[in-house]
């Protein structure tokens, strides 16, 4: 279900944010596999304790689910001392460079 995917994506974003903070890495891109061979590409950029996120998915349900769940994710990030900016969404399928 798209809700399970949302939970997985959210926990992945949170763990990658944590890793960025610990390693001092300024940017990170992750391709997260979700249902039926689809992926969500998550791009994160950190500046101080602010993180901007770009999400790419051609899947409308995943897009809607993430869009609706973003406030919860921002709240979870805030409890960890991270300011999460509103995400940029790209719903176009990006051809992967192999």
C-alpha cells in the first residue's frame, strides 16, 4: 500500500538526515525501491541545520501520500533539531544513468 511505502520513505529520509548530520556531508541522493519495481529518488541538501529535499517519483499515489505526510515528517525532523524545508517534487520519470 502507498501508506507502507510512505512510512518506509519517511524512515529512510530520517535516517539519511541523521547520517548527513553525523558525517557533515552536504548533499546526498538515494534511490529507494518501493512496490512493483518502482523507485523514489530522494535528493537532500543540508545547510546548517536546514535540509531541503527533492523527491522524484512517477507514481501519483506515492506522490500524494508523501505530500500529505510531509507535515509529520517535518515534525519528526524538528524533534531531532533539523529544520526540514517544504519538499520539491518532480513527478516526471527520470531516465537513470547506468
